[in-house]
C-alpha cells in the first residue's frame, strides 16, 4: 500500500475524498489529514507519505508553499496532486514546475480522480520494483511485496519481469518449515536458495521469500513440474530438501493460481495449511486437504493438566507417560492449532513449575522444562514436541523425587505438627493443602503413606481423644466440648464419637461416674 496525506482546510472536502475513492482497491492508504500547509509539513516529516493530495489556497501555508518547502527543505521523495477550485493557468504552471503529478479541479469528479490515482498507482508500483532490483535481496524483497498485494494482471508485469517469470502461467506458493531445536541455527536464505539451485529437476530459479528464520516461501512455476503430478512433485521436493539440508522439514502448499497477480491467494492458503501441521502431522500439507476442516483454538481441559501434575508428584511414570500420549493424541484428533497446543502445554508447565517452587526447588535444575517454557517450539513437528515434552517432565519427576528424598519427612512433618496443634479449629485436607501449597489429593495419599492412616481418620481420632479428656476432667456440656475440639455441630460430634468409641459421649462420662 502507498501512504496518502490529504491536505485541505475544508473538512467536507477531505471527508468526501475518503468516502468516494476506493483507496484500498487502488493500493493506497490514507494515513493522515491536515487543515493547512504548516500542519501538513509537520505530518509529512512524521508519516513520510508517498503521495500528498493538497488544496492550493489555505491559511498559514498554502499548497504551493507546502510543495516548495518539501522539495527545498525536507528533501523527501514524494508525489503531489493538487485539487483546486481555481482554474488559473499561473497556479498550474507553478505546480508543474515543482513536478506536481496532476492538477484536478473542484468539485472533484469521482471517475476523474479514480482514473488519475489508478494510473499513478501503477507507475509507483513499477518504480518501487525498479528500486528493488538494485538491492542485494532483490528476489526476497520482490516476493514480499508480491504476496501482500492484490494486483491487477497488468500490475503484475513488473514483478514477473523482475523474477524472470515473464510469459509464465500457473503458480503455486509453498512454505518450507525447517524442524529444529531452538538452539540450532536454521539455514540462511542464501543457503536455502543454494540448495534449491542444486536440485537438478526444476530447482534453479525458484523465487524464495524468508518469512522468518527457518521458514521459507517458494514460488513454484507449474510448467516446470515434471510428470507424476503436483502431489508427487512436492513429496519428492521435500525428500530432496531433507537430504541436502540435513534436517527434518514440512511443506505447506496453497492452491495453484493461473496468474502471478493472484499469488497472494496461494500465499494465504499455504500459511493456513501450516496452521494444520499438528492436526495432519504429515510431511506435506496442501490447502486442498484442509479446506473444509475446522481447527480447535482453545486450551485443553484443566482436568487433564491436573491429572498429569498429580501423576508427576506421585512419581507414577507409567501413568504420566500414558497421559502425555493421550494429550498429544488429543491435539491431533481434535485438530488443535499451534497456538492452542502452546497454551495447553503452558498450562501443564506452569503447574509443574508451581509444584517445584512449593517444594523449595530450583528451576535451574529442570532446564528442559524451563527452556521449553521460555523459548517455545514454534517450528517443531508434533513428534519432536512430544518427545521433548516427555523428556522434560521426566526430568521434573526425577527432580521431585530428589527433593522429597532430601527433605525426607521434612515436608510432611510440619503439616502433621500443624494438625496436632490446630485440630480444634475448622480445618480440612483441602484447606491445609492450600496453606502448604500442595495438591489436596496428593497430600492425602502422602499422609496415609507416611503415617498409615487417612487424614480424616487421624483428625477424628485427635478430636475424640481430646473430647474424652474433657469428659473425664470437666463438667462441660456436650455442645461446649464439641466446640472445643473442632466440631461445628454437637449432634455430629456425638455421632462421630459413637462411631469411633462404640458408645456416646454421655455414656462414656456415665461409665466413668459409675466406676467411682
């Protein structure tokens, strides 16, 4: 898009231009509006527009003075179109002296203005392509401009000439994504282009765009594809690239288009195909394969993440390995987007790191998990990601075991001591787990494993023993004793006492009195 600044002291003229001209279709974008020449001069320095459409007669600084100032002071390469209500030859003569592209009279005729802008857009496009051909990264720069533009057939001619594709018909945009560890250096644009050029069957001369490090877009010309069809050609191309780049990779292809002007469509489709890489999980994905298939864009259920974290805490390797397998099967079968996979794994990793922190562990001891959380995995295949994630959580599980051994019973003793001194309060397994930053289910299992009794049974025993002591040593009423030992309800106290002692509190007290 070419940037446009509108300059006119009449607001309705500026707003009218905004409404009647199909700016986007003409490859223009209005980036600002100014009330006069002085305001426009400031905006020109800030916005650096490609085109300024200005009135002549304005307060403070008129249109001709604005143009003169830009050429003599700012020195910025831009184009001017004058719109004026004055059909004055002297004005027009001065304007042309400064290289003004067009002089259009008010009231503005929509067709006249649109035709002038269309002609100008085409000329500016040719000029931009010509400028690019002097750059070291000519092909990549031209490709970047090409895939972003919705061109008319005649507007694509400069691109075809610059890319050596004049007279060619039938194109396919294909994305190559290299799968490698974040610490590895991906192939550079130059290296990738050299590998393409070394391929005997139609590799030389393929225009390449580096979309990001390790991700390259290729513009394939269909008339260079040999027999066997497009699918076979892409499969062979992938195999050859893997062999010569010495790394795993995937290809994502858009639909073929008949002319260069429509390549932006194939570009968008190829990148959309790439969003299905974890769902299809194959080396070559075409837009035709995924056109009617919906993607899942949300994180996975927290229930599954919590299950994995609990199994890690308990050290159940078989269980957590199976859960990881289930998670990655879910990613593929429910067609998670790469962003949804990232969010789901982040949920798991945050929970695991939270457990490590609660155990007074050091994140530096779980480098794989920490690295995965910080550096991401944008260009990995699903299999690579699963293998690395499993290794990372195995490392975390082993570290949890080490922490538990180092702390011995140190981790559970403070919890038992807390119960022993606060049994008379309204406490529960859930509240204590929260207080000590632990999973309630895990704490319950650890307590039983350590002391041979369930948490609730231990707490009840404590309360009943203290109640028996009060029954023996005081004349407190039942509801008073219940409150003192942690029961909120006297009837419930009586029921639980009888359940444990096989007689009610009153019977227990009367039994003691009868013995005296």
